[in-house]
């Protein structure tokens, strides 16, 4: 027996059942006999006690993670478009930035990313004309749908290109991220900073005396992400789902050239919306070939209408 300093009271034995301290199945701590049980563990094995507590609290944290829901993101994209040979009036009509809203719906280890229909009512296009010339800008990803299966580590994208729709299947390709210690709060979740850099092929379109010139360049993207482990999927906006050990709630590319920010969260998901796009599946390489064919056709049959697809 041990006397815990309760003067005038009969000491009670410490040989209590160890499971009276922690009911692992129920995930509860029994405080009634905790003092005696702690004393017993100190005598026998403090390490075992710490391990049990760690396992208990890990289970509690895991059960608190969000398993389904819908996050609304606002996408802001800078538009750096110059039209050679056009007057200042035409140039001034080109907007400097574009804002759209998208929703990321997740549940059952799957997710879907798509535009919010009531906001994106123009189909992602902006058009204007001056002096008989028409400019129509096609914003990348405005009508795309991305389905991600986190168990299979695969994604299927519905990509719209001019008048055609393609379905592209690929594995989740991760970027080389560097995790930092800096944190910030977004929608009530503590988020951790991560940075990365990647290169991608982009097109630059120029108008020269009424002729469209297209050039493919290597674009370097400097990316800052803020992610939380309070949501139980490696999710995020656009093609960034599956990148980090948590859900990305903010992405900044090249100092605001493209910026995603989570602005609303709903803990309930419409699971019927989480479905894979239907159609003949192409590999990314096959889609690139089809895209090149359409770009060449557009360049030959320009006819005064310029389709500008910005990178980002």
C-alpha cells in the first residue's frame, strides 16, 4: 500500500486495474482512480503510461478531423496582356485581373473540383470589341472539372478546349515541397506554410499586324501554400489536391499572379456530385497532341477573332 498524504484516512491499495485509468475502446479517461493508477505507473513504467496517453490523444485528434465537406475558393488571376499594333483605347479595355469562385467537394477519400455555376455565369470567357476587331479571352480551368481518388492516387480531368471536351486521366504527380514552421489561421484552422518551385510549358500569344503569333515557353512557378491537418484529406484547390499532408486552404503563385483563397466551409458534402467525368480517357501526352492540333487550326482560321489562353 501507498499513503498519498490523506491524514486520518485509511490508505487504499494501488493495485487497481490498470484499465480503470484509460478506457481505450471508449476513448475516455477515468478520473476516479487516476491518482492511484498514476502512482502505480510511476513505479512500474512511466514510458508505458506515456505511450498509452499518446495513443489515446492521437485517436481523439484523428476522430476530430473533418472527413467530408465543401470548401469555396476564390481565384484571383492577374491578366498581363499586351496587344501590339492596337490603339490605347483598345488596350485600356483589357481588364487587369479576373476573379472566379470554385468549389472543392470531398468525402469517402475522393473529391471533385469545379466552378461555382451561379458565379461563373459567363462560362469563363471575357470578350470585347473595338474598331471591328473582337478579343475573346478564354480563362484556363474556368470550366474544367477535376476528380481525385486519394486511395488510388489518381485524378481524372474534364478539360474544355475551344469547342471540344476532353477527359484526361493521370496519376497524382507531387511537387517537391519544403515545409516551414510559420503558421496562420484560415477559416478557423491553423495552417502551416509550405513552399515549392516547378516549371511548366506555357503558351504566349501575340498579335502582330493582325496575325496571331504563338510561342511555347518554359514558365517557372514559385508557389507558397498554407495547409491544415484538421481536414482528413490531402486536398486543395485546382490541381494541388494530393500535394501536402493536409488540405491546402491558400495558394499563391508568383507573388499573386494566381491566388486561391478558401472563403467558405460547409461540413456537409453532396456526395452525388463527387463523380468521375465520363468520356474517352486520354493520357496527358495524347491530350497535348490534340491541343496542338487545335491551336494550329485556330491560328490558320483566325478570322479576326483572337483566343487568348493565359498561363498560370
